[in-house]
């Protein structure tokens, strides 16, 4: 009876609605149900996997398994997290997986479960060699391995170009990467997105001129300056954990022409520490298409460096989104920074307390409210996280919001008035661990602004310390 039931079950399954669909639509449904690699900005180049694997679909029934096993595109994305305990089984899995992709372009992420040092005596040569054998099909790759040399050797031994490769993410482990080793990605005619961690850029061979997006962690100032001159087509550029030194002292950065990046729209610079070398990171620059800038670093140690970097954005008339985080010497310096970029429409500040400094105080509010010399006349969205002295200046905060939300859109009362046209504020978010007290009358006015359409959020996480006595 059991043997008779099996063909009956198969026949019943074949009558299900999904099996009546054309193969193209069925493929699209299955492909969207499968997993994909998801990059997150906060994690930098690291990726995580979302969704399910083809094996799950193959367990549903025989017809699904036959369809999935014979559809190459469903196997075109692979995330292999290597483990020493399961390494042999993973090699077999990889061979089985790759046998199903046919000639379809492949996207894969290769990383490891254990700490990098655990792989020092066991390089995953078999896996690397297997992947290198189909390098002509690589489209999007992420190599997050402790032994980048073994990976590179496996790639280079094929002697083949990478004709389909458009996106590459490669993590160099600092303790195992040989600074004399060259990473050769010059034979990549379609490479436009490149993410590197802990690289020696002078040892990376890439068609820099064709890059549109670049992210790097752990570069020095001279490496970054040279990159700007070699990548004129770059659109999105991020440098994290910048080492604010010049490693190659034989270079005379004065000899470089001013940085001209006609297409750059987004620039993010995160400094680990600062010294005078940071002044060279941009120098005189022309960034006519720049729309978004993010700066992070201990700028409290040198306000002059922060202002020097900001000078490069003075001529960027399209700059609308600006983010500044970590340390700023004082609110006066913050105002000087913001004066250099009056085109800002969205401002995000995430600051820490330094030398007793608090922000959102009288000096800033007066400039945001002054009709004839107003700061950031185009500001529409404002977000602040950090220490504040807002309780003492809550009336000024209210006045600024009322003016920027209600009154600033009114035409000047006097003919020929020098009052500037000011954009209406749309959203304001303040998040702090400082103590915050709002009187009932001001609270009522703020609630009125919210009812009228202002997206306003003011949150305090202040916890008053108390002395508890043990009974």
C-alpha cells in the first residue's frame, strides 16, 4: 500500500497551482525566495545571509527537487562559512553545488567560523582552487579569509581574466598579509565596486579609472591622496579607520595637482587619530557633484584640521547631506564648520562630551534664529545625539522651531529687506543622556508644532544617580 501511495502523492502534487505555472515564472518565484548576501553600512565590508538555500526547496517534493536541481540560476549565489570540523564535508558540498550552476555567473561569499589564527596551519587550499577554476564566471565576490596569500595564489594560477567580475570585497588579515604581495585585479574589465580591508594600496593592481564605488579600511593619508588622483570616475567613496600618517615620506604631496573629482557624490572619512598629515587628505579640491559628506574622528584634538578638511567642500554647491560624529572642540567650532556649507538640507550630529562641552546651547540657537545672518538657511532635517545643555535654553529652542517651521516661509515685511529666504524645517530629532526638563507651557507649544506637521522627537535617557544604603 505504501508503494502504491507514492505515485498517487506525486500525481496530486503535480496538480498544485505552482506546478501549472510557466517555467520562467516559477524560476522567478523560487529565485526571490532564496537567500542573498546583504551588506550593512555599520558592519563595513562584512555581509550576512538572509533567506533560505536551494536544498530547502528540494525537500518539499520530487517535482520541486527536479526543478531546483536543473535550474542553474537558483545556485548562482553561495555563502560558504568554512569550519575546520566540517571542512571535508564542505569541499564535497562545494563540488556538488558548483556542478549545478552550468555557465551561469556566480556570486559568492567565503569566510570562516573560527578565529583567524586557528587557520594558520590549515589553509583552505582545496576550496580556493575549486573556486578559482571557475573564476571566468565570477560576478560578485567576497573573500574574508585569514590567509589571503593562499587565496591569491589559487586565483593567479589559473592565468585567466575575470571578464564578468563587477563587485569585489576582499579582507586582508593584518597578521597574515605579506606587504610585498600584490593583489592583481587588473584583468577585470567590468569591475566598478571594490571594498578592501587593511590593504596596502600600492600593492593592489586595479583599473582605478573605471571604479564607481570604493570602500577601504586602514589606509594612510598618502594612499588616499594617490587614490583620489587615480580614480577620477569615482561616485561613492568611503575610507574607515584612516591612519592619519604619511607612510611614504619620499612622496612630495605638494607636487600633486589639486584633487578634481567631477563625479563624486558621496564621501565618508572616518579617522582613527589625527596629526598634521591629515591636512593633506584632500588639500585644494574641486568636488562639483558632491551631495553627501560624513566625517568621523577625534577633531577635538585639532580644530584646525577639521576646518582645513571642510575647506574642500566650500565650492560644492550641491552638498545637502552632512554628518559629523565623535568629537568637536566646542559649539563655536561647530558653527564655523557649518558656516562653510550653507547648502545643507539634512544635518546629522553624533557627538561625545569633551572637556565639559555641551551642545545645543545659546550660541547655536542664536545663529539658527538670526534673520539677517542665519546659519544653514536650507536646513530641513536635523538630528542630534549627544550631550546637551538644552534645559537652560529651552525657550530659545522653542523660538527656533517656531521661526523655522512657521514664520520663516513668510515674505519679508519691508521692501528691500536683507532677510534671507529660509527653508521650512520638516523634522527635528534630539536624543541625549543629559538631564532634560521641559516646562508645561513650552511642552504645549512643542505639541502644537507636532500637531501642525513638524516631525519632532526630543528624548532624554538621563538616569539620576542615587546612593542606596544596605539595610
